[in-house]
C-alpha cells in the first residue's frame, strides 16, 4: 500500500510533561483521517507536528515517502486550514487566495488559473471581489479552505475548521468538505472534538486520550466495537449505557443485580467468568416492551420522555442505574411507567473492569 503520511514512534515532551506518547499512524493515499478526542488530548498538537509548527522530541514523520521530520512547513507539501479564518481584512477574497502564490513568485497566469479553480470548486466565484468583512462565517471558512487549495498540495490538514460556526453552517460545510474530498481525492487529516463530524467525514477515526491513540478504525467499527470503556463512552450521543455486574455461568450470562442476561450471540466471542464486568448497550439497541422475557429483558421505570424531533429519548432507571433508550417519536411513556428493556446482545459490548478493554 502507498502511504501519504507515516508517523513513526512520535513523542513530544514539553519539559517534564509528556504530551504525545509513542504514536504510530500510517495514512493511505487519498484517505480521510479524523483525529478525535476531548480538549487537551493532543490531537491539535499532533496536527501541528505534522505541519512542522512544533519540533518533536523523538520519532519520524514521513510525507509522500520523504522524511520531513526536521523540514520547514513550506517544504512539507501540505496545506493547512485553521480554526480561525486568519484572512487579511484589507484584501479581497481574490487577494487572500493569491497572496501566498505571489510571495512564491509564481507566474500570474498560473495564479489566476489556481484561484479560478479553487473558487469554482468551493462555489465562491461571486465573492472574489469582496473583502472578508462582507462575508458570512461560512463564506470566510470557504475562503480559508480555498487558500490551502490553491497551493495544489497532496496533503491537507484541518484544525477544527468548523468550530466557530453555528450548527446549520457546520452541517452545510461538513457536506462541502466531504464533497471536496470526493472530488480531489487528496489525503486529509482533520482535527475535531465533534463526534458527528468524525463519524460522517472519516474513512478512519483516531480516538485520542492523554496523548495516546485509544483506537484507530473505521467509524462503524469504533461505534459498534469500541476498543475500551473510554472510546465507548466518548462516541455516541447520548452515551452508551453501562451496567456494572459480573459474567457468570462460565461466561454464558451477565449478572446485573437480581437479573441474568443471556450472553449467547455476543459479538466478542467467548467470555470468561469475571467477578466484575461492565455491559455496554447503545440506546438504539434496547427495546421497550411490557412483557418480561427471562434472560433477555431488564425491569425498568420510566423517568423522562424527551422528544427529539425524528425520535424520542426515554430515560429510565434499571437496578439503580440511569439508562436511555431511543424510541419512535409517536410512542409516549408517562413518568413512573414500569416496563421491560429487551437487550440486543449481538450489538452489546462487555468490558473488563480492571483493564477497561472490550472483551
């Protein structure tokens, strides 16, 4: 396989503080990788290392088969889009797009050609003679993306480019970025703390925590088979439901309070008896019903019915644990209603309490 970016045993320390800890990532040609995690996990720091804006402590960075570990940003063949638009207010859109190319002493004909191409791809042709003050937030971000696009590079780095926009604009520009990647087929590395952006944009997601990649996989793999408890809780809105109990009967059942849940059909394979374990269930993998089914249901009491538009979230309490379930919006359940939650064990996750890894 041909790799566009290779990160080999990368470490970054700020004094005595270890920020990035022996990271290894291979990014294929044309792949869209999203670095996802909470604030302070190291995702933007890693992106700045790839861009050459930070000097690493140890390891190597390769871009397009060339070792660029100590190369200047301008020599790495990358285009970067920042969270802030960083446009020159006194220049028109055309001036902002062409500024870097003029400084590189590129021929005027080539500059005009690249600006016209970027404007056409991003649908900002009518805006070329406006100044940034006359643009909306979404239009300014398109110009910022265009400024990276005119460089005609193989690798694009995005550092939370949509976080300054409102929800509607974020949704629209997410589609534009997806369309841009589909059209250009360039390698893109995208930093975000927004899991919806990650799940919709990425070919693969690197979930980070404390300077370590917790899991690197396709979005559906991460959603359905999280590597550990942190990934399971971070991905999904609302979060995965967690039941603290034990695996019993030679791993054939999960004991939660007085209830035993049959584990036959569990996707993780053979399960050993564990005196402490955690059963993870997504809200959409539970079904509310009135009748109990031994080994398949949990007794619960409805607390809140929360309409969400397309569906509703029902919050319940089962065995002292608060849980959420997605239901059709037409189904309304009054607080205090006693129900039974049917478990789809084939889509569940079991985690070891000590290691927090998925079993």
